[in-house]
């Protein structure tokens, strides 16, 4: 049986005002402020550690003191430095208050560009990506870099959920006249029912330690909200998961939703009869 969770922007003009997304937004804003305050303090020592690792490797190489053990130790130090830098970068992305810059674009082309890029990487793991696109162009107004980040994050998340060979299905389609949908579905490990309500929380992850920063889905939900949409996720543990992002076709940003007829989250996901 599938378990579903929806994360959508709360709007004061809707009946049944949703408090949780608003609280989530406040938490992300507070996290962003903290990130801005500590980023410089952490980035400086991280940079020094990285430089010292390279210097130590150079000196050991000149003196002939490099052993397989010492080389592996230095590599592990550098890996952890890179991981910390990735987390800082993700936190700064959450802290960004930049408004989307709307541009006219073709949703299919934007999505497929990132799919093609990711396809080269996942092929090494025996993962194939199946495309399900409309026959004609799907014209939208959006912020292309932000949308690309959403696609990349969802594809990364799907690839990380597949341990050994598998498939990722990417779907782009219209949803009524005002919205369009991006769906990323995998046949990986799935998400436990008790975890699905928390996967968009900062640093919450069901992945193995060291895999990802625990912020990818948080950033994804934040961007989708900035673009005036909402995101939902459904999963059957052991059979995979599907993330469905709904975006307005014509407008970009949080104000867009007020001018569009927003679909009911429960309807599109279950209408297709997924089990």
C-alpha cells in the first residue's frame, strides 16, 4: 500500500488554511539566517584544512613517505572536507532570498537537458531513465536555473535510492489549463511509511551515512514553493517512490498561485491508480 505526503504552499485566501507549510517556511528562514552567520567562519578553516592536506601529500611524495595507508587517510580527510563544503553550500541555497526571474521556456526541453546530463552518470550504476514527454512543446514561464535544480535534485535522489540496477521514469505533462507536472519515479528501496512525513525536513535522511547532505529534498520543496507550486511524494517500501511537483504554467513565484486554479493534491496522484 502506498503512503503519500504533500508539501504545498499555504495561502491565506484558501479555505482550510494549512499551518504546517507556513511553520516549515519559518523554520527554513531561521535555518537560512544561521547558515549566513556561520558560513564564513566554517568555510575559512575548511579551506585551510584542504590546503594542508594537499601540502602534506606533496611533502610526503617528495620524501618518499607516502604509503597506501597514509594516502587513503589523506583522501578520507579531503572527502570529509568536501562533504562539509557541500553542506554549507546547501545551507546558503536555503538562505537565498532571491526572487525567481521569470522567463518563457519549454518545460520539456529544460527537464530533458538535466535528464541527459544525469543519464551519463547513472548509466555507470546500471540505471536507465525512461522519458514520458508530451508530443508538442509545453510552453511555460519559470526561472530556468531554479527549475533545473529541482530536476537535478529529484534525479539524484532517485539514483541514490537504487542500489543495483533499476529504472527512473521522468514524466512531463499538462495538468488542466493552469498547471503542469514533473514526476520522477524510481524502483528503488522506497521510503518507510513512518519516515515519509519528515523527508522534506532539513538534515533528515533515510540514506546511508555519507550519502548526500540531507538537504536536497528540503531545497527542492523550497524552490518548488518559490516557483508557485507544491510537491507530493508517494512510496511503497521496497518498490520505489515517486515525487510529483506541480507548477503554474504562466506565472512564477508565490503570488502566481493566487491567480491560478490550484489542483487538489490528492486527485492527480491517485487518479492514475498507482499502488
